[in-house]
C-alpha cells in the first residue's frame, strides 16, 4: 500500500480507502449491498492486513446503521485506522435535521460519535453544499468541533469550484478552519471534476478523495456492449448514480479498459482504479465491496503501475470536451500557465 499527504495537512492516507455504503442495507442503500457485522469484520481484517489506514462512512448510510457497524468492527483496530464520517444530509423530518447550520453540525457529530463508539472523528466531511447557511457559521461550527477534540480535520464533499473558493476565502480572512480535502465523484466514466475541482486541488492543496471510482460498477467488468444490464448490480436495481447520458461513450471506454486489462493480465476494475491514481491532485480512492473477493480485487489495484502508453489510451478515450474559457486559454495562453492550469490543459490538443 502507498500513502499520500492529505492536502495541506500533515496526515498521510492510503491511496485506497474503504467506503462503507454497503454496510447495513437499509432503505435505498439495500441496492448497494446488505453487508452485516460479520462481513464488515472480515473486510476490516483484510484492510489492516493490506495497509489501508482510513475508513469512510456517513450518518446517512442506512440511516446510521453503517456507522454502528463500523464502530463495532473498528474495536481493537482504532489506533490503526483513521475514521471519516459526514454530516449534512437529512436524518429526520424536522426543518433543522439537515444542512450545515451550527445546530445540525454539532448534533450530527455527537450522534455519529455515539454510533461509532469513539471520542473523535479523524476527518469530518461537509457532505453537500448548503446555500442557506452562512459559510462563516458552518466553518465556525467545524472549528469548534476541532478545538473540542471531537474532529481532527475538516473536508468538503460535492461542492462546486466557486463554493470551495468562497470557503477558502472566508477561512483565510477570518482565520477559520480550512478544508484539507474534497471528496468528489471522479472516474473514467465522468471527468467533469477536471474543469475546476482538480485545478483547485493542485493550486489550493485541497486533495481529491474520489468516491465511486468504478462509476457504481459500470467500470467493474460486468457491464459490456453485449450485456448492458447484468443481474445483481445496483444500476439494474435502480440506483440513480451516476446519471448516464451517453451509453455509447461508456462502451468506448469499456472497450479500451478491457483491452488494456487483457494485455496486462489484470481486471478492468483494477485498471480503472490504477488510472485514477495517476491523476493530479488525487490522494485516495474510496472503494466499496459487496464481498471479500471484490474487496481483494480492488485492493490489488494499489500496486498496479500502468505504462505511459496505457495511461494515454485511457485518457484519450475518456477525455471530456474542452469548455470555454479553457479552449481559449489552451490556444492563446500556454506561455504563462500555472501548475493548476497544466493539470487540465496539458492533456488536451490545441483547438486551432
């Protein structure tokens, strides 16, 4: 296992992190998996043996059941694993039982700590943007939790570029807590994060931790042109993420992914994960698993090194169009670009 520094913090995290959305199986999360305590315990043993040092959960996963399972599974391993959880999503019917208000953040943290059976959360994510709560209120609430020793670090998840920069600006002006990382959707199937979020990661040192790096299983090897709806997958069960707008584009990616995997003797899932680990600003990938075999397959991706030619083939087939103002900058501003600019523009040809 390899480790990377998380943003501007001193924290080292493994390149693979266990996601626990499959724990519990309540409500819509039953489409992902229904892993209970025994399966979770076996997966945690595998994690420690493989050198994974962080586990990621959320209060919304199976309405708290995932956190309870994680809390039980981490007993005896707490000093070997970093705990990450999230707050923001609705956890009840009341008007204040969601969002990033001081009220909800503080109550959410206390509830998560109780379910997890611990006195602190190492990395606490703001799970989604809240446009109604003043950002200084949100940042002060997370800072209070840090001062109280209830969280170690603060991260953001699923925020737009301007929202992240606004938070960083308020943090700097008012001397408040600063996010060390952003947990975002990023995969070969969907690379929109490269327009703003990846350059922010490079420029502002807010590391990317990518969720659903296999596009909810679409890049795992089961989905093919000849078998577009494999049984036993969350997409077939009705899972809504990621939204699919162009199936033909997906099949082109799967064709190249399968070819590279075949050449190497690896699986498509392993190659898809290995490709993401070459991207600028990325610290870790959040991997989930329905069972031990799937987890073992994904863990093996940490040691795969693709050749530059293989990386380039996968990049080309999945490359998104260069939007404005980026195509204009690529054509006219290449003599004066920063490392953050290069993170996006270097992989695109000049438009004219």
